[in-house]
C-alpha cells in the first residue's frame, strides 16, 4: 500500500518504519526541516530499540522516504496517518490545533478516495472534527478512522510488529476493508483486530492508559501501607499478581509514573469527563497521588541528612522516566533534582540515554558523567530513579569505594534489602523495610 505519515515524532516515526518493514511504500512528512534532513541523512532523532536498524534497512530498500513537502508526500497515497502532537492545555484538555490544521491542509490535495487515520491520542469526537475540518475543502470521497496506538516506549517496535490487539474505529465498510488488509500481516498469529465505532476507539486509548495509571498508583499506596505495617510489598505483589483477575504487570511500586502518555491521558480524560458534567473522582485522586509519589523519596533523603542538604552531593542513576528510552518528559528524576538543587545540594547524574535531553532542563546546574561509577565519586548518597538493567547487578565494591557514605535511596526497588544489609548499606526503598546501620549524618 502507499501510505503517508504526517508527523515524525515518536508515534509517527515508529508507525512509518514498521509499515515500511511490511513492504508498504511510506512517506513521512514533517514541517521540521532540520529533523527531515537528519532522517534523510540516516540519523535518528529519538532513541528506541531497533528503530535505527528498521529505518536504515527500509531507506536502502526505497520503501521509506522523508519530506517537508505536503503535496509531494501525499501524492498517490491511499492512506494518510495523522501522527501529530496533542499537547495538554493548562486545563488538561488535548490541544487539537495541529491535527485539525493538517486535516484542512490535506483536504484540497486529495485526488481519489483516501482513508484518513487518527493515530494521535485524541479525545472523543476528534474523528468528527477532522471530518468537519476537511469537508469544505474537497469533493473527493474520504473516510476518517480512529486507530489509537498502544506503544510502550522502549519496546515500541516490538509492540507494533507483534501487537496484542489492534483497535480501529470506523463506520465505513470500505475503510474497514482497507484497514484490515493493512494490518493482516501484523496479526498472523491470531491476535485480534477489533473494529468499533470511532468514539469508542478514541475512548479505548484513554481508558486503557488511565486504568494502568490507577493500577500503578494503587500499588504505590499499598507500598506506603507496607512500610507502616512492617509488610514487604514484594511479597504482597507476588500474592496479588498470581490472581488471573489481577495479573502481575504494573504492580511494581516506585516513585510514580511519568512520560508523555500516562500523565497527559489521565488529565485529558478528567477534562473530557468534566465537559459532560461528570466528576471522575478516581482519576482526579490518581493524578494527585502520583504527583505526591514522585518526591516521597526526596523527603526520606532529607530526613536522613537531618534536613541539611546544603553542601551535600547526591549521585543520580537514571534520568529518563523509564528504561530503554531517552524520554524525560515528566520524569520523577527531574522533580527530585529540582528539590535537591533548591536545598543547596550538588547533583552528579548518569543515564545511558537521557542525559542530552536532561541538559535542556539542567545545563550547567548539574554534572553529567559517562560512567555510572564516576558519578558516585565524592557523593554522599546514591539516588536510583530509573530501573535500567545495568543498575540491577552493579559492582558493589565500586559503589562502596566511590561513595562518601554507604547510603542508597532506591526509587525503583532495584536491590534486595537483605543484600544491602549484608553489605552494610543504609538502604531506603519503596514499600519494604528500611535498612539503617549507621547514625544519621547532620553535618
């Protein structure tokens, strides 16, 4: 098939390379000339596993092209994906200006029947708005389809190539047939392509992400209760997760969720609910609790040092909101770094992929290291904010030799308390017994 992708952000780029991988002819379009130039020269503007390999292979095969010219990119295409940003407004609602502007721009360029696919995460009713924005500018028949993405950053290529399910919202038999043919190669093992109306498809994305956000927040609350009652959240998690009605995914407590999806989608669904006079109390509470959760470990650290952080050096392992991505949007690490800097602390930071993006927020305010152990030198404590695999089995001897004090604040429960106690660390994690073998330092 001949496909155009408007927008080369995270979703657009992954969608484009994966559709090209299946043999389709794909042109990705973006107004950012610098980004398009980078892509045409073989560069990849974001970090995502396997993305570079897919991109290079399909460029060489001639199946994947990039342009800033809308007319050129849309020529002879029978499916156009809208993968444009929908940033949250101050009230939490999704800003549709980029989606609707693209709809207006493409309408007069249509030459034959075309399916317009909303791939961006958009509120209920967006397909109707896209249709209304296009209709005055063309006499060519078209259909607007909702096809929400369910891509996890860090495993997006795998998620696209082997989806658990594909959701497509359309009331058009012609569009349904075209979309079924497009996705058939991705579901050869029998995973479902679920067709529904456009509004239900739009809500499915928000409902899915919001439910996962609730699940994470529930476990963070259980972790708090575990600490107060002397229980171990790891054991509670195992006991819960073996129940097939609950499942064992998203039951890991930590310092809150971040990224571009969960926070934005929770706020957007709260806003959409308020617009139809419904107070979504569960999601309101989830959002508030997650904001509090992000900095709980900071206050444990602050108490440990007797409220005196001026002159202390804290090493940060992890900056991105999750492993296998360079995305730092709403990352809990950033909130904790802000508090520490305001308290007069010095920050030594290491992240395998997220440091360049972090420099946009903190350029000279913190020190960056290309090796996690170098970041420990001269530090008074280690703060773990992202569960990168390389942090799970570190060289503890190097940690001990480089830190001024044997104290670790683990926001992702990377280490086992028994191991840390055996090594003589003061160790603070989420929902488990705190290990403290030394007297608090107050100077």
